[in-house]
């Protein structure tokens, strides 16, 4: 994204990723009470650490925990290449361990963000800035802390609640329902102090990638949609209320072209983005082209970099992209490949393997060899096995030294709000009218289908709604969350010649507390099943 707010990119501080046990680390920022920021640039330099930490892992390791543990994404080995100690295989088969690198890294990433937010809340509260400026700043940081806590609660379940910095006593594990209540109370307490999306493009640029009222409402909608999982008590009518709160701001609208939402130059001009993680080639974190594109196609798309050939989707997941005319089908590369026309389509010129006249053909099947676990082999044909996603369209300016994309990654967008409301109604909530129009599940889904040029639906069911979420939100980090809510996280989709099977223990719906954290903090309680 080339239009990222300069105040947020020019961050002066790079915080270390503090886990909840690292509560007395040196503060690298030079800001203290006596020299607390007074200008917008100073504020951005101080608060920018929240966002640099978020971007550092959201689209890589956090995304992998949410997607590689499902049918939506898979990184198979290819004659031993890309096995990386079996970590991706463990995610696929739900056999991760208490010392899995993602399990440990994301715990430290999340609680590093929370610790930094607590530090900034303390500094802000003690500052001498005006009460209005203080309230706005506190609302921003508390909203981001709530987002980090949502990620931790959804991923690990029972986690500590830490609200101060520094902390003298080691924190103890809190029940998931209590963490839910904390997130809910925080968002409800500060939502009125958060800014709104406006008709001013300049204002929206300043707000982009930062909390707004709609971001708080969308996060609350996610809480309530999953409340039966998190607390045992459904909150579906509250989902509808939050969705309607967002729709009251008519500056949020569906964008005319689905592909525009995910292009390398996406940004604050996208009408339906509620909250996104901004990326460019100076902000590490978006590596979808590096890991998910087909390397031999790079010259045909106008760039020359070395890429992985590993990440794709499963045939079972790809089979959902079967609606006639649906533009979302075009977010995947499958079959004979052609040189793109630069406008979202393709020319009639074949895309050939470099230096040959042989057209590249990508196939959806993932046929494993029997000699190695979750391994396709490394022939030319096996390299082209597995449908590739180009939802985050390859950045033509990608360079060898970073191999990073400039596409921002949406966390919340209006399309998801429609689908959350539709699901809540199907689960028993009362349908409501917006602008005089009753929004039934069919009505809400058909809004997305009309944009996608897909056939209209009549009488959509919960199963159909889950498939629609797959089509609309693929590779946006919500598949694990969805499958757990639908009771399908343990569903197996075996590959040909598969000599391993999935661990179907329902305790795997939560990741374990990292063993390294428990060894250093005896107040942390391990999740059941580990």
C-alpha cells in the first residue's frame, strides 16, 4: 500500500516482542512524563510501535496458525524442501506441540503488543495534554489492546489479563469468559471517543489502519458471533446490533470491484475496509507473493525474484469456487496459465516456463508420495500441484532483497459484517431493517453475490453461509474461527497417498500455552489436552 499515513510509517521506536513474562524489559522509547508528546508527529512516533508490532506477524505466523490448521491453506513439502522441521505439517494435522515455533512466537507477539499498550496507557494518563486529547489517545490504545486480547483469547483461550506497566507480580491465567468480558467492557467504554469514517479523504487517510467506531463495533460483532464458543452463552441479537451500528455510517459501502480491495495500491480509498494492517516494502509482514505465488510465473507478471513454490489451498476448499460467473473464482490460479493484461484479466498469450515454449499448467490435486510425510515430491508437475491464491495480487514492484508485498491486509470489512449479521439471523436473531429495507440472510448474501456477478441465492442455510464465507473471505485469516464455531475444525480432508491422519481431539481448538512461558511463570495453567 503506497498511501500509508507517513506519520505511522516513520516510527522512531522498534519495541521488542515482550511476552507476558517479560514485564520488566527496558523501555526503548525516550518518552517519559516530562517530555510526553504534544504534536501529532510525536504522537505517531510514540503510538506507532503498536502498529509496527501488529504488522510484524499478523500476515505471517498469526495467519498461518489460523489458516494452515484448516482446509484453506497448506504448505506441503516438496522432496523435503519447505518442510522446515515439520512445523507446517503439524499445523495441518493438528499435531503441534507446546514448543511449536508459532505457538511460542505468537504468544510473545500478542503479549508484546499488550505490554506496549499498557506502557502507553500509563504514559498518556500521566501526561499534561488536554483532557480531550488524552481521552482520544487512551481510546485508541485501549482499542488496540482489546484487539490484541481478542487474538490471544481466540487462539489460546484462557490467558492472563494484564492492564498495568510495569507489573511487579507474575500474572495468572484467567478464564476465557472473563477475558471476553474484559474485551467487551473495554470496547464499550471507549467506543464513543473513537473517530468515525467521514466524507473527507484527508481525515480517512489519518484514521486508516487505526481504530474507529466501526472497528470497535466489528470487533464486538466477532465477540458476540462466537460468544457461545467463548462463554457458552449465545449473543446473536447483539451481533445484529453491532452490524447495524456500522451500517448507520453510510460512508462504508461495498466497493464495485472485488479485486480492488486487495491490490498492491489498496488503502484508505477502499470504501468497505473497516480496519486493515498496512504494508509496503519497508514494513515486513506481507509475504503472500513470496510463499503463495507460483515462482515460474514471476516473469509473466513482470517481476524477477526468487519465490517459494509451496503454499496453496486444498482441492476440497477450492471446490467451493464453483459459482458461474463469480469473479471471486479469479482469485485462484488453476489450469493453463496466460500472461495477464494488467487490468484484472488475461491475454491469449500462454505463460510458459522461462526459456521454453511449454505452457505452465497448475493442477488442484495434491498427490503425496509415500516415502516422506506430507510431501509432493519435486518434479516439475508436482511443483505445479496445488491451486495458488492471487487474492493479494502480486506487487509488480516487488524486489529481491525483501520479496515483500505492498498489499494491505484487511482485518474487518463491510462484507464480513453482512455475513456475520446473516449468520446471526440464521442462528435465531431477529432480522432488522436498514434504510427501510429488511435485511434477511438472503438479502445480505445477495449483496455480495451481486458485486461478485454470482447467481443470487434463495433460502440460504447455515451450511451455505459457511461456504459463502469461504468464497468471500478466503485467506483473510478467519477460517479457523469459522470452522470452530460450526463444529467442523476436526473434519478431515485426506490427500491421496496420505500416510498420516488428523488429530481430532477437540482440545486442539485451542493452542497450548507455550512451555517456555509456563517454566518461567508457575501461575500460568496449561490448556486441557496438552
